[in-house]
C-alpha cells in the first residue's frame, strides 16, 4: 500500500473515536449582567460582545484581513446579521480583534 494512502486527507478526522457534535447549534442562555458595576463597564462589555459577533460574521463571509474590513463593510455586515450599526470605536475594535486572532 502506498504511503500516501495512509496519510489522511485534510478533510478527514484523525481521531480514533467518533466526536460528538452538538447540532443543531443553540446559543447559550443569556443571563443578566452582574449588578453594581459602573455604567462604563456595561457599555464596554456590550461593545466587546458586538465587536466579537461582527468579527466572526466578517470571517465567515470571507473578510480575513483587517485592512479589508472598512467601516462600510463592517456596517453592512451588521445590517446583514441584524445588529445596530456600530460606532467608529466598535469598528476599530472589530479590526483589532481580527488583527490579534492571526
């Protein structure tokens, strides 16, 4: 048997056991944010969550480099996934997330 036949294809799993997938995907149940924090903490927290959602949506749509993610691209993606249009600060945060994930 040729050695190439023993090497798994990139799409084949290399695990010895079957891996259970939790399909269909269900988002985690939302919990209330902790009370008693300053208002700025909540604003920053929600901005980070929004930036993560947008960065994931951009990566899924094929935008892999922060230079490709202009404000217009990010805002059109936000409209596409049903999120309010992000501010310039949030757009900057999205690009930073994409930069540091590489």
